C-alpha cells in the first residue's frame, strides 16, 4: 500500500492533488521543468525533481523520466492530473509495469475510451445512445468522409479521433467548405496529438453539453455524483461550468436516467476510479453519449461543492483498494455551484493568450468562495503551458445566490501583469439569457457580446474619462518635474533615465 | 490659479475634464469633490468622487488610455486643448500610417502562414497562425494592404514582439 | 425598506458585511479614517466617506459623524460589525432616532446585556444558571470586594463591568495579591472603556468556554445554530475556535439542553437579530451563563460552515422585518469547522504586536478553505487597530479531516512584512492534547509551549543551518562584488549606498 | 578550488557547512545536491536538497539569522572559520554589552512605567507598558541592571524605535 504519491503534472491541478495527498497524510513528490522551478507545486511538495526543459514534450510528457523519478524517490503511486499523460494508456501501463499504482483507470479502459470510434461502439453495444456519425468506421480518407457527410446531414462536426478539448475540431455547414476544413482539422490534430485522423459527427442543434461525474471502486461499485452543465464554451473550450444544470433543474427523473446510463457506460469498459461521461442533450431532452474522459476533470470542484465529496481524495482511496465510502443513495446535490475559468487572455483582443509576470494579485475570499490556483505574485505566465490562471468557484443555496456571489467575487478579483478574461465572465453574469439559464453550446460564440450596450448594462464613461484625465495629468506633471530637476543638474543620468522610461 | 483642462474622448464623445486642485475636478462644467490614489504602486487607481468609490485598471497603448472599470473597457484619448485644436485643424481624421508591422503578441510557434509576400489582403484576413499556450492563435490584418517583408516560415519559433511581416 | 447599508466598521468584518450586502443586491457605504484610505472596505464599497483621524475615538467611534454620513448618503441602515460601536446602546438608539434601521438588537437588549450585573440578574430570573460572583451587587469598592472574595472562594476572576475581550480582567489566586490586581484591572478597564468598575466571579476549574449562536426575528422566532468551542485563549483573547465542540461531541442531549437555555436567555431580554450566549462548562458538563454578546461574533464563520446559514445575510433580512427562513428543526451541524485567527504578532517574542507594510501574501486556497480578511499586498498594518490580519477557516467531513486541512493551509500561508502567529497555530495543530480535544481555557497559557521538543515534533536544524549558511554566503559574496565595483569607481555613491543598506 | 566553510551554530550545536559550488554543499562532511533560490524577490528561500523541498522565511537580527522553517524558528549564528576561532579564543563567552536601550517595538501610548530612574531591576522585570493595537504590551528587561535615562512619561505617545529608557 503506497504512502507517497508522485504528481505528474503542474499548475493548479498539481497543487490540488498535492493538497489532497497532504490531507490524507501522504508524502508528495513533484516534478518540474525549467519554467517551473518557482512554481507552487514545487514549493508545496515534500520532494521535487527536475525532469527537463520547458516544452511539455521534454518534461511533463516524458513518462519515462517521470517513472524513473517515482522509483528513485520511493513514490508508490502516480497521479497524472488532467492533460499531459492523463489519458495515455501506454503511460498507465508503464506505471503498472514499473510496479507502481496508477491513480486512475485501467490502461484498457483508457484505450477503449481514448479512441472515439471504439468508445462509441462499446457504449452503443451496452445500450447507450450515441450521436449519429462515422465513429464506427475507422480512419477514413477525405473522399470517403465527403461521400458519407450528406447521409449524416449538415451541419456536422469534424473531430479528431485522438482528440479532446476542441483541438482538431471544425464545424461544417455546407459540403463545399468541407475539403478546406478537413485539411485544417487534420493539421491541428496532427500538431496536437501526433495523429491526423478525424471523424464526422452530427451537430445537434440547440445542444447542451452536460456531463456526469462517475466514481468506481475496485470492488465493482459504480456511482455517479450528478451532472455538470458545460455548455458555455468558446472554440469548444469550456469557460464556465455549473452544477446542477439549469436545464435538468428539478427533473429528477431525467437526472437519474442520465446518471444510470452514465454508470452503464462506465461499466461497459470495466471502469475504475473517477471519470466523466459527456452527453449532448437536445431541446427535447433526448441525450446522446459524446465521450468519456478517463481522468479527473478541470471542473471537478463544482461537483465537490454540491455533493460534499472530495473527488481527489476518493481517487486516492480507490487506488489504495478501498471501497467507496458512499452509495448512490448518499449522494444528493445541495445548493448550486458555478466555476469560472480565469485565463491569461485578452477578451478585448480575440481572447489572445497573454504572458508575463503576475505583479499583483488580490483574490476574492469570504463565504462560499473557493479558488484553485497554482500562481502567486511574482510568478510568470509562460507560453509553454495552457493559459489557466485559476478556477474561481462559488457555492450558493440557490442558483441566484451563486450568480450574485460570483458577480461580487469577479468584481473583487485583482490580477495585474497579464490580461485576463475576468471582464468576459462579468458580462456573462450580467447576461439575461445566462441568468435565465437559456443557452446552448453556441451561445458564447453566436449570441453573446462583450459590448455592454447590447445587454443594457450600466456603464460609466464619465468616470472613465475623469480617471484617464487624472492619470494623464499625473504623468505630465511628473515628467515635468523630472525635466526641471534635470535642468538643475544635467549630468545626473538617473533622472533622464526615469524620464525616458516614463515616455516610452 | 488656472485650471488644467483636458478633453477625454470615448467613442467619439468628448468629455471636458478640468483639474481644479488635488481634491476637485469639473466634468463638463460640473464640479466634483475627489480623492484619487494609486494602490500598492500598481496601475490600479482608486477614485472617490462625491463619495462614490470606483477602482480602475489603467493601461496605456499608444495614443489611448485603456480604462478597465467594473468589467467594462473604455478606450480614452486624452488631449489638452492645444492638441485637440491641432487635431481638429487636421480635419479630425485618423491618418492611416504607412506601414503596419505584425508583431508576435507572445512567444510561440508559427504553424501556418496563409498569405504570401506581395499578396493583397483585406482588413480581418488571417496573416499568421501562431501556436502558444496550447492554442492556435490567428493574427489578423488590421487594415487593407499588401503583404511585404515576410520574415518567418512555418515551423519557426518566434520571440515576443518579433516582427513577423508588414502590411503596406 | 432599506436598500443601502452603511458599514460602521473596518478591516475584515467590514469586508465581510459588504459582501453580504452586495450578494443581496444592496448598495454599500463605507467610512474610513486617515489610516484606511487604501483599505479593502473602502475599495470594495459603492461609496466611501472620510470620517476622521486614525485613532478610533476620532473616527470609528464617532457615532455622530457616522450617522451624519448615513443620512447624507441615503443609507437606510447601519451595520456596526463587532467592536467599536457594536455594543453601545446609546449609538443604537441614536441610529433609530435618526430614522435609520440598526442591523442588530434593540438598544434595550444591548443595555441589559452590556452591564454584566444586570445581564446575570435578568437571565438568572429566567432560570438560566450563572457563575457565582458579585454580579448583582452593583459597583463595589475595593474593601467591599476584598471582604466578599473569600465567600466566593479562590481562584476567582476580577472582571470589568463594562468589559469584554479580556480587558480589565485579572485572575486572583490568593487574597494577598488581590489589592494590586484590582488596581491594575481598574486601570485597564478605565483606559479601555472609560469605566473602572469591576466585579468578582468564581473561576471554574478546568472550564470550557462554549458559546451558542442565536438568531431571532421580529416575529418572535428564536433559534440557535449550535455551539462553538472557544476555550483556546491567551490572555482571555480567543485564538482558535471550532464547531461543533469536541467536548459536547455526540452528546446531542447536552447540545439541545444548552441551546434551549441559550434561547431562553435571549428571550429574557426580548432579543432580536444575531447574538451569542457564552457559557462556562465544567468537567461534569454543568454549564453556567457567562455573558451575551449582542452582536455579530468574530468567529461566526465556523457556524456558517457547519450549518450552511449565512449569518450576516440573515441579520440583514431580520432587520428588514423578514421572518427567519429556518426553524430549529432545519438546523443540524454537518462536518466540522475550525478557525485560526491570524494576528500580526510575534509568537517568539511574547506575542508582541507587529506593524509594517505587508510586502507579499500567498493565501492558502483549495477545497474546504475560507479566508476572511481586509488586507492585501501593499497594505500597512498600523498600530491604531487590532492585530487581526485574517481569519483562516476550514471545513472537513470530520474533526480529523478539518485538523489535517488546517495544518496544510497554515503551512501554505505566506505573509511577509510583519510577524504573524501562524507558527503558534502550526504547533497547536501538532499538539496531541489538541488533537485529542483535551484542553480547557487555561491550556494555551499553562500547558502549551512553542518549544517543539516538548511535543516530539520533527525538527530540521540541519536544514536551517544549511539555509542560514547559504544566505550568509550569498550576502557576503554580493557585498564583495559591490566593494570591487566601488573600487573601480569610488565616486559612484550608488554602490556604496547599497553596500551600506546590506550591512545595516 | 577551495570550498568556503561556515560554522552554523544552533542551540550550541555546531554544523559545518561547506559551499562546494552552486549545486552542492556538504554538511558535516556529507555532500548534498542542492538547488537554492529566493522567491518573488522576497526573503523567502526555496531549497531543494537531494530532492527534498523546503521553504524558509529568513530574517537577520543583529548577530543571528532567524530561520522560520515548517513552523519552527531556528536562531542560527553563522561564522567562517576565522571568526569562529577568534570567538573561541575569547573564551566563547557572550560578552554582555555595557548598556541596553529599550526601544519601542511599535508606535503606541505609554500607559504605565513600573520603574523609576536609578532603580535596580532583574531580568524579566516589566519596564514599560505600552498600549498599541488595542493591547497592553509589557516591555521587559533582558538583563539585570539599573534603570537610567528614563525619557518618557505615562500618557506619552511614542514612535517606533524611540528609545524609552536604558538599563546599565
């Protein structure tokens, strides 16, 4: 039985897992790249080992080095987090082959669910409904896909077989535009996963993206922890999640039915540990299996907030061979939780990623607010990894309270040094359609705008004008002072240096 | 004492701001009591104005001040009266500069260049696709023109602020 | 009905109340002194008004000015927080006289409970047990107190009639030392409250300090939200609180009995809004009424964590004339919560208060952690107000989980610029007696030591030696560089200046 | 290359620390691989030593380094070999200095002075009671001696580091 865990990840999720280990009295081992010597996961861990240069493929994707560190440090288990090596069956197998525990599912489950085509065929056989598409057809050529497309019907989606997170994904409205989009999708899939294979899938109109959290132990017990609403996405990247889903709401019968199907899907691959079944739900509440994420999900905290279950601790307990501490009857969703992903990107400039040193942070705190993060003042956001700065999570007795709480938390949040998407989330909280729960997966891209005028938000251009004038005035005055000082002692390079810095 | 007068322009609306003293400004002639302070030596400013409390993140980009206030971004041009007169005399038109230099907004890897040297492009056309922070970012042309001096190729790693190409 | 609230306080509690207002959609008005222009409550409020110089008596104790600001700004209600004007019946009356709502009890309740002697007489009449003492005797002279003392028996406590928070309090073991202690107590009471009157009270040996949170609406409904264990004190200042109390534990019968007595005590003064009944509990689980705090308590968050009730929001709803949203049957304590008060004081130097600019803060975050604070990096801790930097609150499914979580949170917490008592709390979490719940109100002062050797804590002097040597080495090397540079250009004052700064 | 050797003393126990290079130290002769860095330009130091991760707050007070590590405070005297030899030659005794100057550790109000000029005091006796941050703080004598140069009176406001009296 292991008592020391290596965390094969970085950023907020490495810190999250480290905390769970520590609270279970386990020793922790971190690994880090050049860019992460000062990262919080290195600072908070009991042990930390350097594994390579900043690009992921030279460090966090080096499964061989990571297993070597685990063996050297005496760690008995590896937790992969999400991303990086989390859904690589070969890595999971190598961990087991090295005599270590893998805190996650069996390699065979990862493999079965990792290939979208196999995944759909498997769950389909178990009676789980899937979205129409070419999932069962293997790796098809462009001409074959172009021939099948009209049978599926437009609009449809091109998706990467090895994919996830929206990479290698394209939406096709007409046959004509399909060849170019296939090319782009294959290129992106090749770059992201080293595998350019794609498949087609019917695009469900007005679709909701709703997922169920699963926990399964090694004793054959499988339960679900209710759903998460993940429809608010941009370029197929989730931006905001909530639990429960306002679309399911009080429809307890639908929740239980979807939950049971989710459990069945997990059982179809003999699933063990934590996982997530993603569904598309159409306007008539018909739901389709989309995929299974065979790992801890970014948005797991909202489920923790409404169920009271610490999912990461459960993962570790399961990996230690323990029975689940809950039965399905113990699980009910209390209150409402929302998560906003705070990213280093500029919402006013096409969500362009933003890098730099974080010079100042004031996180929102107080009742019902949780932050999961791996950054601190003085830490640098580099271009090597994703742009997630922190996850801002709130809990409220009702959805309305959760929204009001999120609104005040976003307003309190101060981050300087990079651009963030906080203003985007603030506008989203003000949106009447969001408040009413009336949105689907296309809402952010098609019906939402940062232009506050469209939503009748109160603006304060007069205050902005005054602040700008006051700052400009200060700067002019300060510059003038330096010039005058400079006149008195022109040899004093220091003032000139400052003057130049200010004018640049 | 002579007040310092500025014209702040937001979305083509002018606001006349007079700095009366440390504790007073006038906006379009109306006087307000203020208490204005920067916080923690950061570009965050706290403004108390007739008791109301506001806080803004302030950033300067070329000719404009960017004021992020309660989740809204305001682009403000601030000029004194002389500057304003000069610009008015010039017809108030924004004069398009000769060349636009496309700079990498962050370090990254060039994954595609959908344009070639000498090609005509329209405003909004994608010039370069740069991969950074696990995202493919489309860098677009801010104006119509012709692509010149293409300095990078697909597969190149580029530094932040490195000029990738120009549009003339 | 009011929609704008003035918060007559500062620091973490002003921010806490402001958040509740904002989440209820109420406008907020802050007041501030010279020292607090940059404070978080000023920055987060909708409006903020200057009310005077830094010393409290010129600003936060100026009830007249505060009411004036409320009227000027159109605030319909005043929330006093704790401390300052919170338990001043005359202020509460002046608020009502100005036509404003007071978010707290009636002035008559404050007055009745504010004078310890009247309070005891009142609740005694209602059948609530009280600690033996001179509470019913009015303001006695020293010779009278010296005569009565032997009848009460030693050890006993001298307490300030107008007091609270340990000020003007002294413990007497023998008659001989009593005259000097009376003098000291009266002097301190006079300085703190402008009232030098004191009374005597039997000191309960092995006593626990356990308090019950009360909520009462204007419709005659009074409920309690269970207890808080507050026995861990130093110089009668609470340092750490938890809910439930490990001493009551599973004794649901005792909890209900004490809760009913607490409700009865509140009803004895026609209590409305949130309040706290403090009890002393002896080894045999006999309990005595100690006093009632007629205000929001510093440690209210732990009750919020285990009951799910937002006490400050309830306070505001009650003040708006609403009925309580809970009956006694709705209230049960789920899991366990602990609060550590993080103070700017040096635990290695007799807990001497510490002032200065906070240069760097990394707060602990993640699951089950809540922080209530009013500070941020760049904020200055001044000598004018109390030394509370923040309240670190955790929740766990069990007491063991809460302790482990608090331990990891304390270890993560980074605050630079002032000394803090975090190491004290860390040692407390390691203490076997604390873990076992075996402590009384005298534990911290008599049986607890920061000397880790006493508790067989693992220490790392070898690591400390290496770090010290490395830092000393760096400093020597850096100084040497500056000297060499200085030699090249001795006129360069800049290097010499740095050199001097480093050597000082 | 000659290693730089320091003797670090904690609770009268000596630790011989040799700085070999940027990545190696020896403690009492045993060599460790290290990675040592300060964080965010603050006096926080992160030490990785043979893979173990430690972080300490470091402060200097007069002759000693204060190392706050995992909630424990270590007072460390660091000397090179020459300094150590000199001190040993002096008999290793800590020489008590001539005068102790009691300075206000923070701004505050003097509420009591239980001693008078010329009075003999013992180590631990209260010299001044200073009110600050709503607390009455007892400032005690660190040594036996006689009170001289009492510079403040009850009711005085004092600044941080102001000398209140001396003990000789």
